[in-house]
């Protein structure tokens, strides 16, 4: 499963992350939290995984506006609404594994299967929609981020190297030059060095050894 793979990536480097990893949990009967949290002192990272992608041919190539709106809603807006509702519920609970009151900054990340590299206008429109819905207003949410799976893998590689993720996300969001770029485009412009996570390298090595072993 997509969510399982994404969670395992983070858990594989948990000891190297500067923040505390908090997996999905049930905070009320039948109500589960977003998929993953990283707690960095006064900063909270909220991550949710969605096995969806933009329908590139129909939406972007042929210019199907209705299809485009449906994609933006399904991939980003609806997951953002769910995350925000969860966070608001956390803030009202007397006891919760995530104590919203202790955080000055919250950063939300939605990970999908597709890539939007080079499509800055889509990021700009998604930010406008988020603002219209008030998802920066009642809680100390500072950044909303949409990452593709390959960008998420890069992010995990940065975490494995000890990078401070809240600082990186704030740097991107606070710059007019970078805020509407994809995560990979941002890293390219800022010349941020990254590497493939060791978890992926290990799986590739084992798969290669097994494949060539079967051939022999």
C-alpha cells in the first residue's frame, strides 16, 4: 500500500530525524488522525498520504477544466480539509497525543503519486483556495505543501542527513521566488544537496541481487 510504504520510509530513519516521529493514532472512538507527525519543539509537521495523481492527459494536455478542478479537489483540497478538521478537534480535547497548544507553527504536507514540477500556477491556485477556506486562520498553520512521491523520497533523504524540515519549509513559503515552486524545483534553485534514502538503496540492492541470482 502507498501509505504503508511512505510510513515505512520515515520509520526506517527515525533515529536520525531531529524531531519526534508520531504515527497515525485513534484520538476518539472510530476517528483516526492524519497518517504521520513529526514534532520539532514548537514546530509540528503533519503528513497525509493520498494514492492519487493528476490525470495528465485529460486534465492538463486536453485542457479539461472540470477534470482539473476535480483533480485539485481530490488530491489537495479535500485532504487539506480533513487535516484541518482533525487539528481543530485536537485543539478542543483536554487530552490528546498531539497537544496543539504547545506548537507555534504547524506545517502540513500532502503526498500524492503524481508530479507537478514546473507548474507553478497550479501551486498558486491551490494556495489561494486554501486561504479562501480559512486554513491559515484559526490555528497556527504556517505552510501547506503538496509533494509527489519522488519528492517525498527526497525529503526523507534530507531528514536522514539531519536537515531541519520546519526551517526548510518556512524558507520556501516565505519567499515569493520559491513559494509556488514544486519541492524539487525549490531544492534545485537553492542548490540543496540531497541523496536517496538508505531504505531505498537497500531495497534496490536486495532486488538486484535477487534478480541476477535468479538469472544465474
